[in-house]
């Protein structure tokens, strides 16, 4: 048996809805055959798959980062505007593919309008610089009468796009990145670009590149140097992190949330140290704008990030991971971790959305279906509103080679005017537990009792069960068996390796 206490006074912060963001990159079958397939039976007049639109709406994605990713560091945004028939085909060095540019800024904004998400744009600071970023910002956001805004109107958009959040490049610490720079050179360019962009549009929010992973050899020193250049110029620093099971060690994989938490806390400490040294009260927030489970490396250390086809294929099948029940439980725990740090993580982007390491899969001319990771994201996005609240849990620990003693159960709650949502994960591979949550502080604060409105459990006796083209409904969620409120106590039975969400009113 495990015990927890839900006290509304243990608030973390109000939740920024941008925490439930996504990421769409011109990569593999994400755009073409994914969201855009003009010949599909469900395609609308613009060529977008209506079945995918419906699933993205259900997923509940708030803000979507676009167009990359590694892709953006070689991208000429002008290629994606104007008459489609006149757009150039280009080689994409990042993913060894050919980009047709059939979908660009205007088309993607049209798709966002259909799914109900906001645009978050990344600018190319790999092969391009300040002037090109200014050109894109003027094209997208200015209401002045200029050559760029006239071209935008000619391309069908008289009114500005009004993009509020902008990324200053992508993973510029990574040697794999086109235009990779050291921290000093990138920090200098990012500061110059940020200052210029704010001269054009003072109201935008800017994200500077942090490390592309906590394991990078320059992690820490990169953040410090970059922020020493950009502290006064930006609002966010990015974090990127991906997780996978290695060597069949499911228990170690289930500790991934600890790594994410330490990553966030380390970056916060560095940012606040830079501010303190500068005698500034400014607080840099975190945009965790790439996170997911991603089987990038095989057990021999190889990578699966290049197409199988020879040459430069268009929309190859690339990074199409099949997610199983275990992945979804770890994924749900990562969402819990983001909510636990909602005071500083004010934006996050699930990477990615369709076909490419994605919660949604499609078959050309065929069905679209939900991967296992779809469920914790869609349920958390729907239920998590208001403010995040810490929920300490006494449930014992397990030993992790990387992190020492790790809590077997992890939880967070959110409280809004209409009720309370609780999100819990049982990380143990061997022990089921009955979690008893003391609701007395909540009842006292609200002056009324509580009732259980809905519950959801993601668990499968086969940790590696997955949803596939042949069995798209193999894994799902169901009500938590035995979940109940007894007086001022919520009783939540949790099988080993499970994720659960409950709603109380």
C-alpha cells in the first residue's frame, strides 16, 4: 500500500497551456502522407487528411513548433510561399531527402486553423542569419506597407499571421547541425538577431537554444555562455531530451522522468546563476520544445535516422517508431514531470505528431490510428487545467544504476474552479500497489466533499503490446478497477507498470 496527500496549498504554479504543445518538422512522412495527402479518401479541399485533423484535435495540442528541427538549419522559408507550382524542389541535408515545398507557411497555418493550434516558428541560424530572420518576421507579423507584406497579401494573406513565439535556431550545440557553432559564436548571433527582431516586433517571445541533451559534453557550460550573451534579449531557453529502453532493462527505463527532472532543475540553476551574477532579477523560463520516447540508437550504438532508399527520396518512411505499453507509461511520467516543474517550464513540444516518433500513425490511402502514447497526452491535456500542485507519495523505492534510489510511484495534481485532476504512475516492474490519497486538506479548503467523476488506466500485462495497422485498437485505456472515494480518501489500485488519471469534483 502507498500513501499520498493532496494539499491545495502545495501549489507549483498556474499551468501555461503551451506546456501541451507539439512539433511538426519536414521529416519523413510527417507532412507528406501524414497531415497532407490530397488523394486520400478523407482529404479536404486543401489536401489535408480529415481523419488526422480529428485525431490532432482530440490530442489537444496547444502550440505547434514548425518547421524544425534539424530541417530548419538549411531551410529557405521563401521556398514555401508563393504559387505552389513555382516552388523549387530542394535537397534536405538533415534527413537526406528531397523537399517538394508543397506545404509551406501559408498551408501550415491553414492546417493549424483546422486543428485549433497556434503557430510557433523557428528561424534558420545555421546557414542563414539576422537579416533572413527579420525578413520572415516582417513577412509573418508586420501590418506596414512593405515589399514583404505586399508579397504576403499576393500570396493570399493580407492580414499578419501574428506569430508570438519564435525559436532562435535549433540545437546549435550539436555537431550534426548544419551551421553548428560554439556557444560564444551562437550566443553572439542569437543576441544580435533577438535585438533586431524586437526592434521590428517588441511583443514577441524568443527562445534561445539550450543543450540538445543533458548528456552533451558541453551541457552546462553551453547554457551559461549563451545566457551570458542573451539574458536581456530572450524569454526562454530550450531543453531537448529523448528516452528509450536499452538492453531490455524496463526498470531503468521507467526512471526516465528522474533524468528529465534533473535536466530541468540544472538548467534553472544555471539560468538563475547567470542572472544573479548580472545583478538581474529576470527569470528565464524553459521551453522543453523537444521531448519523447525515441528509439534512435540500437543496442550496438547505431542510429536509424537515414532513409533506407538510395538517393534523395521524397517523404521516406523514417523514424516510424512503434510504441508499446511500457513506452506509454514512461511517456505519461514525463508529462507528470513537466507539470511538476510548471513554475519554470512554460512551454513544451511533443516531438513529433504524425508518423515520425508520433502518437498518430497513418497508412497512405488507408487508416489513421492512435499509438499507445496518444492516450496519456490527450487525457492529460484535457484534464490538466488551473494550477499544478505537488503530491508527495510514500511508496518505497527501487534501485537505478543511473539515479540511485528512485520513487516507485510519482504523482502530480492540478486544481481548477471545477475540480481536481490527479496523474499517477507506478514505475515498479514487479509490485502493484493501492495508492491511498488523503483528500482532507482539499476538502477543508473547498468546504465540501469530493466525488470521483472519471478515471483512466493505461496498463497491459504484455509490456510490449502495441497498436499497429493490423491491430489499431490493441492497447487503450479503461476505468481504474476499484477506484473509489472513501470519506476523505481516494483509493487508487495501480498495477505494476501503469499510468493513471482521475478527475474529482
